[in-house]
C-alpha cells in the first residue's frame, strides 16, 4: 500500500512540476527577491515521511548549511530533484508567477490547486499508512 501511494504522489508531483516548469523558469529567474533566498529549511513531517519511504536521500553539503537562503539552493538553482522538494515549494505560487500563468492559461492555477488538494490527501494517507504499518509491525 505504501509503495503504491508513494508512486501516485510522485506521479502527481511530476505532473505539477511539468505544468509549472516554463513559468517558474521565466519568472523565478528574473525575480529580484526570490522566495528561496528568504527561507532556510522547509521540510515538515509529511515531507520527511515521503522522502524516507520513497528512498530519496538528501545530499547535505556543509557549504549549503552556512549560507543565506534555502540550504538546497546554489548558484544554478535548487539542487534537489523537483519531485522531492518540500511540498511548500510546489504549492507556493507568488503573485508574479500566478500572473504569468494567468496570462497564458486562466484555468492553470485552478488545475494546480486541484492536484495539490489530491496530493495533500495522499500525503496524509501515506503518513497514516506508515504509522499503521509501524504499529502493527507490517
């Protein structure tokens, strides 16, 4: 069950990454104050559960831990596989990004919101499945 849920989450996240990719590359690259420079560590309990159960391991590099902004941001951008970034990195859509999406496709934000709702439910389900398996020893 857990591996099936992980696969579904990975597929949905991959879809949302693909949907946003062109807009993110355009808007975020030109941003004067990118959100990635204003945060440090964004992984929550469900992100950590998803990472652990999916088998993805974060690469901790000391130089990333002592700089301003997200620890996984380097001069070329985020070093994490997009699917395994904190969920907030997928769902946070700043005003400029939303405006750019709306210029090209008015229904895009609503489509993303629907997918994020499903992913949220599945992340809750994954955590519950994990806790149940841990409790029952399965």
